[in-house]
C-alpha cells in the first residue's frame, strides 16, 4: 500500500537515479553521502532485506563505520511542502542496530526562513528489525 501512494519511494532505482526518482538530493555541505544498497553489500553489518513485501531488495543507507563523531550525511527533499496542521505525514522505516558507530537519525522540517526544526530522532533500534 505505502509504495504506491504519491511521494513514496522504494529505492529500487538503479545507481544515482534514486535522487531524481525519489525527489531527494544529497546535501553538498555534509561529510558523507547516502547510498543505495541491498544485503549483499551491507553483509552482516546490516539488514538481510528491505522492509517492503515482494521483490523489493534495495534500501538507502549510510556506512558509519569509517566516520568520525560529529560527521553528517544529509538528504533533503527537492520539493517544498505547504504548511499544514496534521495533514502532511512522513512515514519511513529504519534499521539501526547494535553498532558503536551508529549515530543519531534525525528528521527535520525547515521553515520558510531556513530554520531547521527537529521533529524526531532515534539513537538506535533496540531490535534487529525495521
């Protein structure tokens, strides 16, 4: 259901196309980038598959093992969303399990004057699941 509604993305696009297909862009001022992967690339350090049912296998990830504390990997939407109260929702699945190098996953909204407002954060997932 969630992969067929407007604004959804399952990251099954090839290579760099996911940014245009999914309406996302890498932040050029961050320290490292997000990539598309599947379990064959992440191996035992990541999930065995993505969360979607069926043949979906790819997911967006960052490899935090080679990063220093304070480094950031940031993606942003390429389209602005109109201001609303309780109308716009962001839904995503994440996997952050049992690694000392796992940082903090944060979701921000940016108001029209450019101020980042923290909406949600998680420092790790307590279970080895999405």
